[in-house]
């Protein structure tokens, strides 16, 4: 006769802990969104300062190129951060015996932000 191991005991809902990966996903998503808002404001100020006097000045053109490079690198970092947030959210949802609220919120926040970035990119490419 074959014996099977007993299933692991589930914790009551009141004593379950939050998924740390889910919390990390949620915090990362919120932090990136706040960072994007700050960067947009910062780049707006820099762009208006560069364009105030002479828009066609050759030195201003190099400043615009530097600004575009910073924006591109920031956009890449934001996309990578949201991808990491999605991965952490998926890992948090997959954990057993943990509360899933932060994992689900982090997954939705990061996946929604990536979807929004994709829609904006497709819309800009279609122009």
C-alpha cells in the first residue's frame, strides 16, 4: 500500500502575510509613475529654458540633442522598471499562503503602464 504525504496546512486568512514580491511590485510601480511625473516636469523646464532665446542657435541644437538622449534613456529605464514590476507581480501572485492584494495591484499597475506606453508608441508611430 502506497502512502501519500499530507498536504501542507493552510494558514487561516487572519494570519496570512502579504507577499513581499507583491509589495515590491506595487511600490516599484508607484515609484516609477511618480518618477515619470517628475521627469516630465523637469524636461519641460529644461526645454523651455533652451528655447527661450535662440531656437536655431547651433549650441541650442546640441542641447536639444542631449535632452533627447536623456529622454530616450529615461524611457528605456521606465520600460525596464515596469517589466521588472510585472515579473515581481507574477511571482507574488504565484506564491502560496500569502495575501495577494499587493501582488495583483502591482501587476495591474505595471502591466497597465506598459500597455499605455505601447498605445502611445503606436499612436506616435502612426502619425
